[in-house]
């Protein structure tokens, strides 16, 4: 947790000596892991002040009566969890400085989560992938200038085929959004999911000892002017 955010901060540090990083994350465990990763960076993050909020974006929106301005808002794989996508994005645009930007990392159509949600809608009932195409009308509506590109990525799922692999079982939990999936799900469903993960749509490479699948991301950079029309 926080590895990509830290990479962004290290890049920003090359231009700015002082940075305030506001972290909004509802999971105490993930906040704790994030803080551990920050501590490992030592002096590399000197000059970065962290402000931690253990809450959802919606809770943060209700808490902050005055909209705070940010130069950069980084949304890494979080828009799927917004209860109201349009209202959340509107709020975030109100929070962007006129010279700032919102960077959104979202799952692409060539991504394991997109494929899983399409194949197993009943299994992943508590999780719905928001396609990038659903963001475009909102960005257009608020008058944003934006670019969209797909970043190729891959994930090695070899350990998922190994029943006694702790890492493989954790990956199955992540892919299905079900805790202890291999132990709790019917065996025929587990076998079906494992077989599906190596289907031709996702498969990048398969050999006797390694299976790699697509896990691409869409990168959206959105800039003001935006949302000024909503300040009526």
C-alpha cells in the first residue's frame, strides 16, 4: 500500500522542496502499511509532511466544510469504490488548483479485474469495475481538458495454480474479492476461476514453469478549467 503514491511524491520532490501529502484511506491496516513504507524511505521523503485520514472520500467530503485546494490529486485504483462517481469527481475538481491536475489510474478493458467482473458477476457482487469510458461523459460535462492512455502491465499468476502457495492464495483472494477463496468456495468454482485466469483473452505468456497475464491500466490526466459551472 502506498508504493505508487510514494513514487509520485519522489518525482514531485525533484521540483518542490516542501510538499503536504493528504492521504485518505478507510482501511486502518492499509494506512499502517503505508506509514511503514514511508518510514522505509528515510531521508528521501524529507520535506514531505503527511496528513492521514482513516476514512472514505465521502466521509472526508462531509468532514471538510471548506473545500481545500490541492495542486495534484492522485486516484490510484479507487474510483470503483466511490458510492457516487459523478458527485465524487465533481468534488475533487472543486479541490484542484487552477494550475493543478487529477491523475486517475483505472483498470482497462485488458485487465484481470475487468475480466473477472464480466465473467463472475455473482461472485464479485460487492465490487464493480468502473470502465474508463464511463468517466469520459463526466469529464466532458465539467469542461475538463484530459488525456487517456493505456499502460501495459502484467502479473505472474503461476503461484495461483499451486494449491499450497500462500502468495497464490492471497492473489486469488484479491482477484475474486473473497477472503480465503480457495478454502471457502466450492472446488468446481475454484477450478473454474483458475482455468479462466489463463484464458487466451488475458494470457500473455505460458510455459512449463510460468504463466503471465495482462493487467493493463488506463491513465487519465485531467486538468482545469473544470467544474466552475457547478459553483452556481
